[in-house]
């Protein structure tokens, strides 16, 4: 929802989903009425907004203080914690993002992302292929994220 707020037209391209999805369009007046009528809903919405603000603040700080390999490692760890899956001894993350999109998210270019991922693959920390990541050594990845 947060990505759609304030956008009269969605300018993104569609991705196929494995599960059925229903999109509900609410305008600001509808949200305000729901928030006035339901305190728990209002708290949840404000909590989500606050969490997004904290995340953006942290990403902004990291862009200035961390080198690109640390930012990429932190991004991967964040995603693994949110939606990663244990596959045997490895952690699996299906990003469905291109290296260019990951680069934009962490504040660097596609070529830098490719170079870092190749180095991590060489060090046997992870394997990647077409947006899919298998992390073999989470502790070493955590060390890089600091």
C-alpha cells in the first residue's frame, strides 16, 4: 500500500505472483474515516509508516557510512530475515529483483553489484542465479555487513 500512496497512476510493470492477489484502492478520505473509526487500525497504519521512516533513515545513514559490499550484505541479510527460507544447510532468498534494481536500492550500480556477488561466490559465502540467492555462510555475510 505504501508504494501506491499519492500515485494517481502506477508506473511499475507487473510481475506474476504465485498466489491470487486482490487490489483494493482507497483514497485518503477513506483511510482517514477508517482511522477515525478504528483506533487499532490507525495505530497499525501509523506504526507501518514509522517503521518505513526508520528504515529509510537507516538506509540513508548506511549510504554515507558503509562501503557498497557492506550495504549489499546488509540488504541480503534483511531480506533473508524477512522472507528467507532454510534449504538444507543454506538459506534461500528469491529476490525477483534484477541486479540493477538491487543496486538502486543500496545506492550503487549494477556492475558493482555484479562484482560484489562474484567475489562472494568466489569466497563460497553464497551462490546466486537469476535473482535467486543461496547463502552458504551467514556468519561471514554478517561480518561483511558491519
